[in-house]
C-alpha cells in the first residue's frame, strides 16, 4: 500500500476531508481526526481505533499495525506500516476509525 492509496481510501469515506496537523496530512470527519499520514515517517499512516479494535488489528498483523507511543497508543492511535499493509485491512481499519469519530447524525445517515 502507498501513501496515495491510503489517502484515497480515507477520502472515500463520507464527508472525509484532508487537512494538516503537526506538518503532516490528516483526515477528518466532523472536524475530528480519524487518520493521518507521515507519522512517524513517510512510510507510515495512523488510524484512530477504539482500544478493543486496536487489539484485534495488533494481534492479526503485528508486523503491520502497532500502537503509537505513550498515551496516544493507549487511546487507540494505531500506526500502520504502509508497505507491508494489505489494502483490505487498511480499508477496514479506516472504516472503523471513521465510524468511531463521525458525529452521530452522520453515522445515522451513512452507516447501517
């Protein structure tokens, strides 16, 4: 997976928008970040998962997914090594991150 593929997947989600945070791209819904690119380096992305979902991704592919350092990681921020990631898993992780961040009204409109 490339950074551009990650970007396309993130922006394909309803009302997702790209902005910037701490000198790297981020993806927001309802003004809140659900994913980023370029941290800790260019070959990485981040998805903001609920902690239970984070544990599932970490167990399934520890060589691809790992918690961010410190409190961010304990709160579900999960970094993704893009080159090793399967598109289908990243798509699933982004969808979960989007759902856990989107405003309730938007969820009602777009999420079954």
